[in-house]
C-alpha cells in the first residue's frame, strides 16, 4: 500500500512530514541533517505492520533524502509506534496555518491521558 507524504516544515537542517494513508494521518517523520549523518524519527500508528514501516523507510531513502541533496554517509532511523494523543501548541493548530479542520490540538485530553 503506497503512502503519501505531506511536508509540514522545512528548514536549512530539518524537515517534518505527515504520513498519510488516503485522508488518514498514520504517522509523522522528523528528519534532522547534520554533517555526515541524517537522524530520522518516525512515529507511526499502532496498526502499521513491520512491512509497512519498511516501506516508509524505503520511501524516505529513495525520495525524501534525495530531494534535499543528502550526501550523508549515514542515516539513523528511530522508529516509534503508538498513537497520537494531541497536538500541543501555544496557539491554536488551525491558527498556525496547519490542520485539516478536524480539530486536532483543541479541546480536552481524552480520558486517561492527562
């Protein structure tokens, strides 16, 4: 199953992407570039399989790192699996210029999480 990736942030030394399965966000990628190495943190939903995570890593290697001209000697991947509780911000998520109208980042925490 191919995933889509929506870039949220790009700086001189980092990028952040949402991982999408259709209209559903199933994870996030945060990439930080340093001399000689790229550190990549991948956080995915609990229901993704090891094969799907490998597909995401392959996509990062093939497409995302090449788009920034990564000549890094090494890539270090940190993979986390769980579920998103909430987006926290000192301003509303919608006001920041992001969001898809689903209210992420607003309202009380789900029971048992705060």
